[in-house]
């Protein structure tokens, strides 16, 4: 479908943005779950491990009055907490792709912004050139295609 006027391309962009908003709202719960699993669970693992290792360090400090042992237990507990947290985070990221999803959704927002900027540039001209209108159409369809690909990669259907 070829867009012939600037008004048609503006309407196309508005429909694109509205379709993205509606579809994202529709899958908001699933997207939130993916983000929560990718960020909150590793944070909880970090806190739980920190509390457990702190209690163990306190027991060791009370039982043995040795600063070298206290320092060694502190270093080893920090390394353990960081290592386990990273392993859990990477495993959850592979499973839920929360960080990747955020990056891809930001990319979609940038693509829509590029379309809006091109429309504003074209509005500033006295008369819209057919090449500008065609470029707006191409950018709008590219943004939609990017959005549908991201949603499908995340396992979410797009209407």
C-alpha cells in the first residue's frame, strides 16, 4: 500500500503507535513477569545469601577470635554471594530474556521516535516531497516489523 499524502503518513504513524500501545498493554502482565523474574529473583537471592553468610561469619567470629579467619570468611562469603547471584541472574536471563526485552522495547521506542521526527521535518517544509512521504511510510512499517519480531521472539502473539 503506497501512502500518497503527508496526512496519510501521519495517520499511519498514529495507527502504528496505537497498535503498539494496545498490544503492549494486552501483554503487560507477561512482560512484567519476565522483567520481575530477570531482576527481582536475583536480587532476592543476593539478599538471602548475604544474610546467611553474615550469620555464618558472625558464628565464626564468636567462636574463633581470629582476625585472619574473619577476613578470610568475609572475602569468601562476598565471592560466594556475587558468584551465585551472577549464575542465578544469567540462568534467569536465558530463560526469561528480561534485560534483552527491555533493550528491544527501547529500540522500538527509538524507531517510533525516528518516524515522528521525520514527520516533523516534513511538516516544516512548504510542500511534502513524495520521497519524504515514502520514507515516513517505510520507517513506520519498519518500526512495526521490529515490534512484531520482538514480541514473537518473546513468545507473545501480535494481533
